[in-house]
C-alpha cells in the first residue's frame, strides 16, 4: 500500500469513527471534535511579522529573517515550511495616500512569504506592512484561489464556486462553522510569481454558516476576473488572536468577547482589547457585516492606537474616487505571540 493511499484509508477510518459519534446523539459534540482534530492541526504557534519600510522586523513570531529585496519587494522567512498556507498582509499607513500589499510564496525558500507593497497605480514603493500566515491550524480554515478562478489549495473540505465575474463563494465543511469569524483576504499569487495588477479583494457572509462570499475588483471598483487571492478565516477560538467585524458606525457586529471598537472620525476606527497589543500584527479587509455585497471598495491601513491596548484602522476611498477618508464596514484580526 502506498503512503498516500494509506493516508486516505486512515482518514476514512477516522471519519467513520466521527460519524459513529454523531449518530449517538448525546455524543454529537465529541464527534465534531474528533473530525476537527483530524483535519485541522493544533497550533505550533502563530505565524506573523510586522515589518517596516526598510525591511526591518519590528515584531513577529516564528520568524527566521526578513530581507528587503528591492523597492517594494520583501521576503519574510519563517521557521517552518509555509508553502501550503495562505498569506494575508495589510500595509501600515506611511504616506498621504494608502498603499496596498500583495503576497506570494517565497522566492528563496519554502519557509518564505514574498510581499510587494505598491501604490494604487501599481507602482512598487517601499512601505511597512503586517503579515499573517494561516495554515489551517486550530480549526481556522483558509483557501487560495488562482487566476482562472480555481481552488489551488485550502483547508480540508473547502469548495469554491464561481458566481460570475469577480464573484465567488468558498464553502467549508459542515464542522467548520464560520458565522462568528472574520474573513481576511489579500490579492496574492497562488505560487511564487509576481502579482502585477493593482486590484482588490473584499469579503462578506455567504448564504449559510459555512460559506464566505468574495469579490475581486479593479482599481475603479468594477468586478474583475483573473485576480488571485488568499483567504483566511480567523475565529474567536483561535489562540492569542482577537477578531472583530465592525460596522460603518464603528460598533462591532461580531467577534471575541475581549475586544471592541469605536469610530473617532470619518474613516478612523480604533480596536480596543483588554490587554496590551505591543508586538502583535493586525490585518484588515473591507467586507460586509452580513451577506450584503460590499459594494463600495476602500483601502484599509494600520495606524498606531491611542493606548498600548489599542490599534487604529484608517479607511479611505480608492484613489480612483479621490482617496478621501470613508466609513465602511470591515473585518479585522489581531494576532499575537
């Protein structure tokens, strides 16, 4: 018996065992836990990096090194292989207009993540960023979608449906309830190539508790095919992770019990935790708080918060529409050591 075939057989036995648990009624939760533990690895520590414009590691976890390869081009190398994972990045505000971050597999190592920071015209420009890597640990599902709208890799059981130009649903299996989670997405190559188009990706809830809705758009806000992206679903149960889905008014719609938010001015939001967030990484995605279409595209960037237990989010219109501050709902996650 081949190693791969043997693995499938073992998985089949484990799934059958889980089904037996579920049939027992009173042991339904135990059965769900068996299935989750079978297909979602336990955490070996969060993978993240906060990097300044010069390529210096400001903070991180399980990071081996950071290299500034060229203008707007960086490689973050972790302490283990991350080739089968999803890479989510958000820029830190450094200029009068927002930048955007794009990701890909490492150019120098299977442990690396390649990051480009660009202005909204698509030009490479040095810029600070926060990077979070999701490998499906702790029941946190993910998906990586390619240029042709194909599912390149994902956590166990994920299925992709293309709904039309620039519109997708990623459905996770029955044991992955994601209704209370945040949906973070970044335009990113599924392998280790460059991403040339300065496009955007936006998220929302799907038609049921196991599905995430995604839109990819051009810099003018129109739906666009051919935009690859990485999606990470981060939930309140994830260790040392805080998640919030925030409405236009700054009030959290869902998230963990120890984090809240408020709006201080047009396009300016603050996330507030019950502990210091020094050394953590924050990523954010424009997205709806429910199953509505995230119609108005914006950029989001990280800014310092007014206190050690806070972090700021600046939200702006796309430069195509003037780049002014804007109030729109978003998804955010704070990942710590």
